[in-house]
C-alpha cells in the first residue's frame, strides 16, 4: 500500500513540476514584456483608454519612440502573449482596439 501512495505522490509531483515550469515561463515572458521601453510606452498609452493600432502608432511616432508599423505589430503581439493587453472589438466602429489588462496595469507602478 505505501508503494502505491509513493507512486501517486511522484505522479502528482510531475504534474506540479510541469505547472511550475509553465508558471516560470509565463513570468519570464511577462517580465520581458513589461521591461522593454517601447512596450512600456505602449502600456502607458493603452492604460489611458483602448485604442486602435493606428492610434497607438501615431502617438508613438509623435513621441519619437517608434517609426515602423511592423515593429509596432511585433511589440503588440509580445504584450498580448504576455497577457498585458488584449484585443477587443468596438461594436460601433467594428475596429479592433487594444485594451490594457489587469497584468498590464503594472505600468502604473514601474519607474519611469
């Protein structure tokens, strides 16, 4: 009987280890997302209100932070994978907006 319990225990630990690895991976991605200066600027922008990709690009361009739309897509995708922003659909205009998530609001507490 104790042997069965030991096997059950090792099986549960292997599941736990997998979850712990996934958690570490998520945290690493999240930290990488919020610690990049361009992504931090994007978070500050969408923290004000949800915006389209074009609106975000225009604000970043005015601030001389970003001049290429392809790079904006890369950074938006990175922030989305890090669960810092999400895409929502504006019901009136049918446009895709980027909205900050709870995880993304960490930008309020980061040094500027």
